[in-house]
């Protein structure tokens, strides 16, 4: 703010940042709260924009100039921070994921083979500590959701969907954010990187369609195991599985389609505010 004041900028600015996870979130949130328009764009967009200018120089100053030019020319959409209760849930869920990853690594070390008794004791001590921390974070996540009526009602809607349990519902709510930002189920699928990427040129080049994966990897991760369960117990996802198998689709292609279908169902349930009903949602693509 002092930097803007020193340059006699009296009107709100349009600030543009590359998405860097939590690294730039504090700045983006601060600028938003000060009344400025903020855009947080995919670094790949900036990279390819810079490539079109054939720039041979890469410095912090030059990068900032290129981002400013991109913002001026393309007017990227305005960003807004998630509600505080969703940000807290997101932090708790991501902390839980980190703890589980560490626990898996330590468990693998323990089962890798013979080692010194002192090392075994150390690993077991760490695992006991991690078990306590995992249990504590899980309790905090549940308590946090129950303390906020909006999150609680959304969690209850999600667990009505066969395949989604409380832990998965918390992860989906944390990574999906505000469902009001989407108007169609396909937009949600694109946000998660679950739309197909098609490679085709003329009549001779017809590459196999794959998932784009240009979206939230954390949301895809949150949907992976629920989709595997839904393939067995969710009537809509099971019907999709059977159709795709009849067409000879590969196992992983079926799983990707199941993840996308499950996300469509999540969107429909959250948008309508009504629990899962296969008779209503069967019309979803």
C-alpha cells in the first residue's frame, strides 16, 4: 500500500499474480481486502504468453512486466478468497494429508527389512506420535465442520452419495471451495482436470483421449478412492461402468469417467441442496 501511495495511485488497481499455492495467498487476500481487483492466473498461461513475445530475457522485473501486459491485454477474471471457515478446513485437511504421507513413509521404513534395534525403536516412537496427531486432526476437522452450519449441511449432503464417507466429504469441501462459482457440472470437472483432452488433426491423427489433469490435483486425489467405491455401490456410477466396459474401455479410463461422474453428482447434490436420489440425478451427463 505504501508502494502504491508513493506512486500517487489513488484508485483501485487490477493486481495480477501467478498461482503459487499458499506463497502468494496472503498478498492476494490483503489486496482484495483493501478493495483492489485481484486475478490469480495459472503460471502456464503466463509462460505461453511470454513465449509468444519471443522474449530472451528472464528477470524478476521482466517477469513482472510480462504479467502486467498479460493482465492489461486479457483482463483475467477477478479472484476472491475462500470464506474463512473453508480456508481453515482446507488447512486442516492438507495437514492431515501431510501427516498421512509421513506415516506411510515411516511405515515403509519399518517394514523394509532388518535394522538396528535403536532405529526400529525410533521409528515406532515416531509412528505412535503420528497416530496421535492424525487422530487429533481428524477430530478437529469433524468438530470444525459441525461448528459451521453451512459446512455441516454440505457434508451431510455429500455423505448421502454412495461412495463418499465423512473423510472424503471433508476433503471435497476443502478443495472444491465455493460451489456457487460454477454454473454447470462440466465447469467443475474442468476445475478438477477431469475433462478429456482430445488430440486430433485432419483425418489421419486421432490420438487416444486422456484426462487433461489441468486442474486441482488435490480434488482429483480426494475423488480417487470414493470413485473406486462408487463403481461397486453407486447405481449411477455402476451403470456408467457397465456401459464403458461394453465399449471395451480400459480399466483406468473407466475409473477416470467414474471420478468425473461422481463429481457431477457432487455438484448436483450441492447445487440442489437435496440428498442423493438416483431417480433425479440419472439425468446428469
